[in-house]
C-alpha cells in the first residue's frame, strides 16, 4: 500500500447536497437479501462498495461536524432499540464457536454487556488503553476521504442508529450492531489495529495517486477489493485452533448465514493470500454483493496480512491497470 498498509474501505454514498463523487458505499453491515451475507450495499467494493447508491443515506447529517462525526446521543435509544441489539448479539454469539477466530472471541467481551447498546465512550476507555484506537459516532455513510482520514488517525467510525424490527434479518447498510459487533472487537488486537490504521493511510495515498498529475486510475478500487476480501470477508488459519479455518472479516462475523457457509460449505473456493501474486489476484477479483461469496482469501496470521500490505502499492496498481487496459 503506498507506504503503509492497504485496504480501502470507506463509507460514501451520495449525501444530501453532494454529487456522485464518492465511489465507495459502506456495505459492511447490510445484507443484499435475507439469504445473503449480513450487510452489503449496492456497488462493488470492500466493506463498502463502488458506484452511486440507488437509496438515500440514512441518518441525520445535520448532527455531523466537518469530519462527519457526531455524538452518539445514547439517551435517544428506546427500550426496543436495546432489545434489538440484545437479540442480535445473542443470535450471533451462539454461532461463533468453531467459526470465528480466537482473537475475535477473546476480545468480544470488551464491548461490555450485550443487554443494551453500549456507550462508545465506555468502550473507548478500554480500547484506547489496549491499542490507542477510539470509536467516533457517524450518522451513517460518509465520503471516502473523511473515512480514510479517520482510520489513519486511529478513529473508527460507528453508525449510531440501529435497524428496525422489520430489518432484523436484512438491512441495506451498516448499523450500530454491525459496526460494533463485526468490526470493533479485533481493534483490541494490536497487529490488526495497526493494519487498519495503515490501511487508512494507504487509502489516502491511493486516492492521491488517482488525482495526481500523472494519475494511476483505479487505485482506490483495487485497494477496496483487498479490503473486501480481508477486513470484511477474510478467513485465516487460526494457529490457536490447530490451524483450522476461521473467520476474521466483519461481514462474516456479523452474518447469521455466511459465517457457517464460509467455514464449512464445500462450495466456495478458498484461496491463499500469502504472496505478491496472491495479492494481485485478490485485488483483481470481483465479488458478490447479493449472495454468499463464491471465493474467499485465507491468511496464515495477522502478521502475514501486515507484511503483504506494507510495501509501496503503486507498482501493483500500475500492473493491474496495465492488465485491465489489455
């Protein structure tokens, strides 16, 4: 990744008063249909996806500051909101053994009691001490550059509203459950947390490369594909589980259907992510947003992920762009 780590993720749809300048739509927590993985938006990439969305962004953006963050407003949650969160946590927690990576299961209690939506500041007290990260509230999807900038500053944006009862099994975009349950526990793991920060830094560099005097077209999209197949839908050989296959991607860990599918089904391909050639294949791969993935990429450890994505990604972007041109 241009100088740090790689994985563009961003949250961007067309916000009120904006044009279709943002190519990334968060899809990390919305399902394309009830049988699909938990969350996906329309588009094409990484916990988010490319292309303008057909639906307006959800949330009150008048509450957001210039960096798109906002206070959580915990007092606005109703008893029904807390109950939805409790039931989602209970359902998903029961599915984790034998499917989620050990590091995730170990860190999940750091979210606090699951009987109500946690206060972000309470999690922040523990999270900052563990890895130097903080959670910040956002009203919903935000543009890619602000999203990348927050990650680079070790600030993870969390949507502060929760799905309705009618959306319990199917939601179009990420909500507070997906963001907290799917993404935050592994931010307590130092190697993973460092990777996410480096991803934000690398994504900003990819964005700059696309807008340079001699642009590298498609750099953010290529990096976003890596994000999709790692941070959202990544698998690993869990050393603490005897090298067995386990999920670490947030889109899998928060999905009631795809979590079992990704680990146990004989149908999808499970490809290694251990070399530069594997990295190029991953960054050149399309993916499904309306059904379970047909392929997954498997790392040996978070150290592997860091080492693969540490080099300058510009030559990789140029190589892939040249291949696409032919």
